[in-house]
C-alpha cells in the first residue's frame, strides 16, 4: 500500500508542478479565472476532509482498543464526510458545466477540472476502501491485535486529505 500511496503522491506532485509551470507563464489568466471559483465550498471541503480524517484516526484508536463496532461507526462517519465532499464538488462541477466551462475553455480551467476531478475520484476510491474496512470490522475480521487493514485504509484516506490540503490553496487561494 505504501508503494501505491507514494506513486499516487508522485502523480499529484507532477500535476502540481505542471500547474505551477503553466501558471508562471499565464499569471493574469490564472488570477482572473481563479476568482470564479467558490472558495467557500473549497474551504468547507477542507474542513470536511480534515474532519473525515479525524474520524478515521478515531476508528484506528477504537480497533486498537478492541472496539470493532466503534471502529466501524467511525469509518462510516469518515465515509459520510467523503460523501459530503463529493456532494459539494458535484455542485461546483455542475455550476461550471452549466456556464459552458470545460477542459478546453482555457489553461486554468483545464488544470482546475483535471486536478479536482482526479482528486474527486480518489475520494470515491477512499470511500470504497473505508466501506470495505468498515464491513470487515463489522464482521469481526479486525481486533486489537489484528488491525493492519484498518491502518492501511486509514493511510490511504490521509493521503487524500494531504493532497487536498495542497490542492485547495494552490488552485483556489494562492496568487
């Protein structure tokens, strides 16, 4: 899993470096169209993902204490935060598409849509992983001594959170 997480982080790093390079050659365009993004939703999504990560940390603590059903509940709460994130991103995407914005609109929107959609898909994958781990916790496959799967799923979720913590200021805030 660590190899996979590091590979994913490398892909995002290349994406971020490409964004920075493109932005350096088109600062005015990027600054102008960055103003069209909904920073409130972006900030809310940051809080949502951090809260989801807190819930996942509590799930790991619960399983280490031998509380599998509490672990499951915290994982489900983490998934709920993921679902809230996805819902808000869909609202953002719907708004952009309704205004005729697409990957071909300009360089800024190409990066915005690509980066955020790529991250969006990772959030969905993270929710699937948390769901599978929650199911295994529910069926008793994890315990205080056998909880590597919970920690592995948590690591993936935290990677998603980390990427957003870089993506949000880079795309929505920094000028």
